[in-house]
């Protein structure tokens, strides 16, 4: 899988090999770089533009398409995991609203019978349902019972935190090329689709891993 360099001197900026020796390096291509390499037949590595043979171009294109398929699967899995956390959050909100309504009705029933409830309970009912509050206050004026009640409200709880990273897969797929550099030129000796941790990629640019 031979490649040609636009300038005979460009390759030495990657790493100048000792005469007669060959330097082997593996590069992970950014998604944009592998697309350009696979569909336009060229790729930039360490500032050097490499014109690729048809054989290399085809290999990179196939690896790029496989990479896109793998990333799509991971993205779908991550979206599903995220949606499960959102659904849990929404379910908890509905449950909390129902519990709040139940407490408001219990407070209303006590007031309507003339019962004495703690100020915070009365304020809670007023906030939840102002119209119901006004109604039971009128009813309480005609009630004969004046029982003193304890609060139905619990102590304030810390807001529940939801882990949106739960179930997330930080793997990304990229195209890697194995490059063998000699004093007489360079050759791509291998092309593969690889899985890497996104934290290991400092940017979407092509990076050397060896």
C-alpha cells in the first residue's frame, strides 16, 4: 500500500529516520480526516499532506464506514441510557406532585373541621390550592371541632440528584493507519477501525499513538 508525498522533504517533519532504518508509527485519524482520506484520497498527518493510492483509499473508506456504524450504535445506547434517567426524573416529579396533593387535601380536611394546623401546613395549602384554602377557612368558621394537629409535612429534603452519566459508554471509534517511514519515503502498512476512550483523544485532529 504505497503512498506518495507532495514534497520529498515533507515527510522528514514527521520524524527523520536514520539512513537505512525505518520508523513505524500508528496514527488515529479524526473523523473528518478519515472521511477526506476515504473519499478524496488524501490525508494530512503532522502537517504533511499524503496522496493515497486507490488501494489505501478504499481500505480507509471501508474502515470509516464501519467506524460510523459502530459510533451510531454507541450513540443510540447512550441516548437510551440518558432517556431512562430522564424518565426516572419525570416519574419522581409526578410522584412528588401526587404526594403533595394528598398532603394538601389532608390539611384542608383538618381545617374544614375547625382543626388547628401548624402555620407551615396552612401556608402549604395556600400555595398548593388557594381556592380550596379559602373554602375550608370559611367552613372552619362553622365547625365545632378545634382539635390541634401536628404537621403532615416532612422536613425539607435535599433535592435528589440524577446521574446523567449512568450507563454512558465513553468509547469512540476511529480509523487508525500504520505508517512506516524510511529515508526513501513512506508506506502505509495497515488500516484498521479501532475503539478508543474519548478521553484519550485531545481533539478531533489526527494524533499519534506510537
